[in-house]
C-alpha cells in the first residue's frame, strides 16, 4: 500500500495533523460551551444581585422608618414624663395647701372631720 519509508512518514504527518486539528476543534467547541454556560451563570448571578439589592433597599427603608418611629416614641415618652412630673408636683402642692388649710382654717377642718356627702361619695365611685 505504501511505498517506502517516505510515505509512512507522510501518513504519520497527516494523522498527526488530523489529530491536532480534531483537538483544536474540540477545544473550540468546549470553550464555546463553557462560555455559554458562564454567560448563563452570570445572568443568574445578576438576577440574584438585583433581588438582593432590592431587598436591601427595602430593608434600609424599613429600618429608617423604625428609627423615625423610635425617635417619635422617645420624644412622646419624654413629654409624658414631663407631664407626669408636672402633675405630681401640682398634686404635691395641692396636698400641701390642703394640709395647711386643715391646720389653719376652722371651717375646712370641720368639713374634713365630717363624713362625705352621699352625692360626693356616689361621684367618687
């Protein structure tokens, strides 16, 4: 079939060239497949990133609302504490005036020593 050593070497060259070409073609196909796979992975990662970014923005807005609500609540509680202190001081002053009136005013002392009228007792219930 082959005539001599020269043609055997020529066939080996062609076989080697064919194997090399096949290897290059397979490498190009594999790289193309890998590239499309990586593109798909990138698209999924970008979609995930967009979802996480949206969730982060939403959470930041909710956190800002909670901070504002906490600040409003703290202000309201401080105002309530001021009002309670004011009411307690006023009650203390009225108690002091009542005690002073009981010591110094005979009419007040007589009224305080008597029983509460039924109308007042009914109102207090």
